[in-house]
């Protein structure tokens, strides 16, 4: 078989050229009205998108190749499905008009869409990680809303930090080993890049923003420019001419926020319930925002509450003023209603993806922003004064759009009907010609009859010649010299003139030229608007803050919530507190009080299942969190201390994919809490120790309580079934017993959901089982067995055994420590130890023993 017979078709040869440049992508190759996938890409596309797999010739002497395709006008839906599954998609577009092409149509890859860069939909963002010692330099870029931040994060806090952002794709150095849990817990797509990419990205970032160092943006660690540069360069390299406006990066200042790790976010059900339902989340229940900017701001505040009492009080002041000035609040809400998502518009307009209607949305939103600025002038709160002074007047941009675009433009930019009359004189002329072609021809014909005196002269048209002037043979002698003969007939001659040719060109090409000119005018308008988009972005941020504050105010008015007193002391006192989510879906909700003081800072809460222990301790965590956002609370009154972190251990927390058991995962969580909590933290523990045997669980729980009391001093709520833990009230500083009240009746127990001092009377496990519908036979047998276990002999044997178990665990720890000290003493080389060195060793051993005894 000859070489020529084996050659690919020109189109496939072009396809191979681009596929070799993007081997890790599915290449969508534009053919007419379809994007086609070939070879292995087609097989993948057919499987993932449910498309029919067909084939086409590849060239002489070659087998047919697999192919499938999607219509270009609905490609985004298919791209979204592929990207959500983790694929990268390269768009190979026709870059010249096929009707004017000589040979194969020119094509080019105009954009690469990856999981972290599909900004048409607010599906997620892009992150880069660069390891430095035991920390990571982290950057996050969300192209859909223009969010660009950087931070230095400790390795052990990396997952907690990343979980607060909507991340879909992570950029790392090739060969970089990431924490094992990262991909599995957060479900991220990893993209490996060469070391040079980070260095080149750094240079590109600094060059494009015209700064010598990222310290100009407020960053302290210069090395963060490697991480920031990587996401910046990756976004530009993949999005090419479609890259939206990327704002200057901002530092994420961890010290300014209350620490909430991933367990706390899940345990307090901030963004979704334990079952994964977003409609039962805290965010959903408290959200009264009216714009996309405000909604994102509220979500960020819930995940990153203020740790500054000044910032909390500023928000509280603004919320209180809106509550007291309801007419102003109503005006603000009326203005915000229907306002477009300005952050998303900035992204779409700057990436040349906005439709004309989106520019109209921008115009209307800028008008609303100016109305909002005037409304804010009626308010006195410091935060509103700052926003009013910072909101920029962009009426010039709105006026330009209003002057140029019709009020209801079509969706597509190349179909005409976009530009208002009076914007461009030539466009008006073309429209007049299109709409008055017949009239213009009649007027010209009348003019020629008058000039020549030939009354039988007429203007006609056919597809071959176009427009012509027809004169009978008898009148040829009167034809002027500027008439040019086109055709001779048996009884007439046909002519044309320069004026008729110009008129013909205008008439026949009017619509095409109208569409082209309107598109050009639209592009010029868009370019002018793009110049002001950084100002639009500034206003978007400020409007988001206003929306956030009005949401808090509207919620407080709607629910009758009360302003808490946030203070820098220790005590946490809540009177008649309610869990906002449970209250939303429960009738006759029973409120409860909380009083955590320096004398009673560890509350051990007992009671049966379903009595409300877990809901109560979550409630305290949620109310504390909300207070740190500046929100009012569902309480009669509250004094909430400033906390540095909220730690939770709630639920079994199995991480089976990582091969970690329930109990091991529980102990890892508790270890994290004990190693990181401070006296200013709030700790919430639910059923610690239940993942192991009863005796081990009791011993561990007692040891944890004792450690928190003696070493940390943090405010702690511990819900437990272990009644044995209530004995600590008399033995361990700060421990106070509470229980959820249960009423015993002849029919069984009735839950009152009231928190009272003291320990529970029992676990009432069998009564709960009966309520759950266990067969009566099982319930009777369980009661019989329980009676035997609770006999006098059992009481005499079990409790001493539990105490002995706990004592043994303490003794074993002491023994291990002393054996370690003895071993170190035995290993000392006396012959080679100087007197000074011996004294130093002795001092160190003494200090270690002293510290251990204090424990």
C-alpha cells in the first residue's frame, strides 16, 4: 500500500495538529454547526454524555475512526457535564468564514475549560498549593465572581482552610505529595505543573499589575507570589482571549476570623445538614439576601466569623439602625430586588461572553446602585457612611449603554437589532435604505425620466444582472453618455449608472452591513464598558456588604431576634435561647438557658436519646457563631464572649474511604481539639467515647474532661450517655451537671426538652426503643435483662470496676514515663560527660518530671 494512500484527510491532519498540543484534553473540533469528538475522545464523550457513537473516513487506506458530536449552540450544557466529571475540554474553533476559506478552514484552540476555570457557571474555583517547610502557600481564584486571595496555611490546617472555598481544581508542582485525605475528603481535581510554571507565573503577575513585589497588595510573605502567579498564569493560559477581569489579589488574614475547622462546619450544619441537605442548613434558614453578592458575603461570614469586637459592633450598630428605620430598610430592599449579580456580570463582560441583554442588566443595576447611594445618605451608622463614601457614581457608563443599546436587545450580537437610531449616521442610512428600497428606486427612476425626457424608462431587477435601467429602441438616441450599456434585447437596451450601482450595493448588502456595523458598534461599547469594570467590581463588593447587613436586619425584624452583648470577658450567658434551624421547622419550640462561667465552664449534659442533648449543645455553638457575624439572636437576652475558635466533635464521623474507623476518627478529632483549643475557645463534644467499649469510653471521657479543666480552661459542653461522668462535678474544677428533663408516665416517657441542673435519672434506652416501635416481646425481654444487670451485685461490681479501669490507665501512663526516664539515665556515658553537661542533663530530667507530676 502506497504512502499517499495512507495519508489522513486534510481536516483530520489539522485535528491531529491541535490534539498533539492538548493531549490531556478532550478536543471539541468545530465542523459546521457541530463540535465533533474523534478517536478515544469520541468514545469517552459517547459514554459520559450519552451520545451516539458513529464513524467517518480517515483517509485512503485507513480504517474509519470513531466520532460523535454536539450542536455548537448547546455545547455549554455538554461541556458542563464533562467538566463536572473532571475532564478538561479544549475548544477548537473555526477562526475564518468557511464561505471565504481557500482550502481547509483555519481553526485554533480558543480556550481550554478545566474544572476550576468554567466560569460561565458558578460551579467552583481554582487553587494552587506550593509547599514551604511545614506550611503551604495557598492561592484561590474564582473567575466567575472575581475573587482572588492568598494565604500561608499550616499543613494540619490545610483541609479546613480549603473547605471554606468552592474549589474544584488544585495546581501543584509535578511530583508534589499532598496530604492523603485532601483529594478524598474535598473531591478535588489535581493538575500537576512544572516548577518553572510557578516561577514564570510570579513574573507575569508582577509585570501585569506593575508592582515590584506582592507586598504592594498587603502580603508579608514574598514566596506567596509563586502560588498567586501559578493560578494567575494558568487562568490566562487556558482562557486566552476569554480571560475575565482578574482583580488584585488580597491576603486572607486568619487572625481576623474565628477558627472553624471542617468538623465544626459540618457539626454545626452551616452550609448543609448532617444528611447533606442544603435546605436544612443554617445558611439557608438565615439567608434574607437579595443579590448574588450579598449571598456570597453571608456565606463567607458564616464560615469566617469576625474575631474583632470592633467589627462585630459596627455591624450590630448598622443592623440596629435599619431595624429602627424600617422605611429606609424597605427602600434598600426595594432597590436591591431585581439587581443583577454585578460580580458575575464583571466576569462575563470582561471575558467577551456577555450578551447585549447583560449590558442592559448592568445599566439597570448601575442606576439602582446610584439610588442605593442616595438612600444610604439617610443613615448614620459608621459602616453605612463608609460605604456611601466609597460607592462610585457610574452614571456615565449607564448613560453610554442607554444611549447605544435598545431597551430589549436580542440575545445574539450578530443578528442586528441592537443599536438605537441616532448612534451612527451610516447605520441610520443603511436602515433607511433597507426599509425604503422600493421607494428609493422609484425616486431615482423619476429623477432619470426628468433628466432624459424618456417617459418609458424603467428600472428593473433580475438575479443575473441585478438592478438595470431599461430604454426602448426608439428612445436610445436620448440616452446620456454616463449610461453604460449592460445588455441588448430585441426591442430595448439595458443600462446602469454609477449612482444605480451604489444604490444597488446599499440595497442588496444593507442587512449584512447593518449586522456587521451593529456588531462593531457593540464591540466598541463593550470596550468602553470594560475600562470601567474595576469600578463596577468595587461597587459590587460594597453592595454585597449592604445586602448582607440588610439581610441580618430583615431576619431580626421578621423573627423578633435580639441584639446580643458581645464582650471580651469569659462568661457566656444565654437566656431562653433557641436553635434557629430547629425553630424554623418545629412548632412550640422549647427555649433553654446557658450559663458558662469561670467557676462552671464544663457542662456535662446527660439524658436519653431524642431528649434534645445534641440539639442543645449545637444551639450554643450556632448562637455563638451568629453573634460573631454581627447577627441578632433568637434569645430573650445573651452575653457572648469573644472566642478564638469553635471546636466540635459531633456524630460518628466514619471516613471509610480512608480506612479510618469510627473510634480512631473520633480520637483524631478530639486530639486536634485538645492540641489547639485555648481558654478563649468554645468546645462542643457529643457522645465522646461511644465508638469503643463502655469502660474505655468512660475512662477516656473522664480523662478528656480533666485535661480540659486543668490544661485548657475552655468553655465546654459535653453531651453523654455515661452517667458515671456526672461524678466529676465533685472532683474536677469547673464541671457542672445538667440533664434534659423527661417525664415518666404510665404509658412511658415524655420528652420535655428542658435543660435542668443535676444528672439524669437514667438513660431510658428501653423506653426510647419502645417509642421507636420495637416489638413488645423485645422490649419486655430487655427490661428483664436490665433488671438483672441493675441488681445489687451488679451495682457493687460495675462501678468499682470502672473506677479501677480509669485508675489503671493513669497508672500505666506513669509507668511508661518513668521507664523512659530510667532508660535515658542508663544510656548516659558517665566517662565522657563533663560536670557542666551532667548538671544540664539533671536539670532537664528534673523539669520533665516536675511537668509530668503537675499533669
